[in-house]
C-alpha cells in the first residue's frame, strides 16, 4: 500500500486513495446508498456511484449490506498513561476503542490516570506532562481535557494559557477532595466562556454526599452497595441545578458530564428552556444497567459498578432514552475507567469501605455496540440520531470540526458496521486494559467490521491492522 509519511503537523497522512463501495452512508440528516472516496486521509466524494475511481484506488472496501458510519468520537475517558511497569496501558486502550468503532477520544488527566502531584498543582505542567507521556502512543486520534483541580495553586490564572495551547474543554468536579469550591467553579466557567472554551462539570452535591457518607460509615454501612445509597438522584439534581445557575449567570457554555437520573435531566430541560448554553451527556451504563447491580453479594463484583454517579432505576434509564430522543440530552460518552477487579477493585474483598474504592468502570470498547443494539435495534432512537449523539455533536461541541460526520472535506474516519451480526459480550474477547466488562453475557445486535482513521485501515474484519503512534494529537481551538 502506498502510504504517505505521517506528518503530525498536517492532517491526513493516510492512504492516498480509498474507495468504499455499496454501503448505506449515515449522517445526522439522513441515510442513503452511496460510494465514498477519500484521498490523503480526507473524504473527497460521496456519490451514488464512484465506479470511475475504482481502477485508480489503492484500497477498495466492499460495504455491500453494511452501514457506513462516521467514527465515534468519545469525549469522556480516563485512560491511563504508560508507566515503566505497564508500558502498553494507553496504547492498548486506544486499540480497544478502535475495535469498538471509536476513531477519536478525549482523555482526562485527573488523579489516578498517571499524572503527577505537580500536574495537579499546575494546569500547564499537567498539559505538558500528559502530552509527553502519550506522544507517539495512540492507534487513533486523541486529545486531552484537563482536570481543573482544587489542589491547583491558581487554576484560574492558568486556564487561558491552556486554552491557547489547544485545550478547548476542561473538567471540574463538585465533589471529591480535588473539587472546586462554588466560587471558583463559577469563575472557571466565566474565564473559559470569555475565551471560546467550555467547562465540563461533574455534578454531585458535596455537602449532601459527605454528610450521608459519614453517617453511613458511622453506622458500619461500609460495603460497596452503600456507595449508591449515599448518592440518591437528588444529590445529583441539586448540584446540576446549581451548576446550571452558574452557567446562566456567567453566560458561558457548560457541559454536564455523565448525567444519570431523570431528576437531573429535568434540571437540564429547565435550563435549556431558559436559554442557558448547556449540553449534557449520558453514558451507556446508565442506559443499559440498573441499581440492581448493587444487590450483588460478592463485594468485588458489587464494586465493579462503583461509579459516580451510581447506576439508577429502570425508570431513570427510560427517561434518559427519552431525553436522547427528544434532544434534552446531546451526546453519549463512556466515562471509561480501565479499573480491574484483580487490582483497583480488589480492595472491596478486604473490607475497604466504599468511599475508598476506586470509582469507574471500563466502556471504551462497547459504546457503539450498546447504543446501536439497545437504542437503534431496540427502537428507541433512529440510526441518524445515533450518529448525531456518538459522532456529530461530540465533534462539534468539543472543537473537532474535521471529525464526526461523513462529509466531503472531513477526515475519512469511518466504521463499516454489520447491522445483522449478533454477538455476546465477553471480557475475554475485549481488548481494553481492564479485566472485566459490566456487560458480561449481554447479547447485542450489530457489530463493527472495519474501522478507518484518516483513510487508513485500523480494524479490518475485526482484526487490528493499525500501528502505535498513528493516532494524532487533536489540537482544539475555540468551540463557541
Ligand atoms: Mn466524573
Ligand atoms: Mn469521568
């Protein structure tokens, strides 16, 4: 295959001539049978027939009977950077993402992802450190949203430099020891909004949560299931309402991450009706799993679903699907944390109280499969809406204008998806650096067959064909 030398400063760098024939091209606006051509990693034509280009193409993909989707853009992951003892941690999760149909992802550098104490104290140090730690490591395109830590010496003064440095979105937490106090949160929204950037907010109320946690521990209710008991939906909803009042006051765009409950969704609806510049995401686990997981008697298996916010009721999940369908929710992202039952979650077996157990669950590889199967095949959303939720809106909202849609001039990031396939999810068949999946044993409709990033094969017939370092860092300019 004729490949151009990868140039990290230039888009493209993939195959010079790619032709995808006979698939159903899906965009947010509609679906149609069409051929697609790419040159130098960029989509150059989408037409009913591009037969004339077949003779000159270096690679032809027969997509007859397949859906041709834009690659998924996962804007919420907590991948781990490589270490001396685990040198493949970041690379391997990027490979897992590709297997699942994701062609771009954004990571955070919050505590636990491998960032140093210095990175927590200084946003610029965190950015430089993360860039260095991930350079040349990813199989697909990737970027960073900084964690704006309450432990930073002066987070507000450093935000402009990080925005100028291509980090258009960053995340603040209203809970955990590195949370921002309310005043700093409001100021961070303002500083980012003034510069065309956007703050992502983890919405849970620290007073309610810390009080309930202390009371539970004092009663001796230390098991993993109490993680959920101390975080009822109103703890999320009141924090969401407060964050959105701050967004309204500052006039800044704000993104609510991992929204899990009908009560919090109501707050987003109210804010949108009032003209607040808010978008909101939910995650596959809130759509497909429920709080019955916390009835699991094995402490480690129960801790497998220690995530924040916790899993909710079936009624909440139904409300979230309705929110995705009616536009109240804007996108789906994974909140991927590659924790392992045998490592991070294992402490649950030793009686470590719930508030000391690592938060998070893996999901980087299962996003498209779950949303297609439960959403599209399940009749809850259209295929066009799915493409909007997984690719087009996340790209638009997170400063990635070259990503997220099958459109001439955009990057040739493609998924050839077989809607007729069925498979049962098994952790042993996944590629992520976790050792479990919350979806073990779940049968899903549809499967990823091929994945192309900037015109180059990354997954072919479900086999990884890419290479470490092919993924380019995504410098992101202003988003609004
Ligand atoms: Mn969070
Ligand atoms: Mn998260």
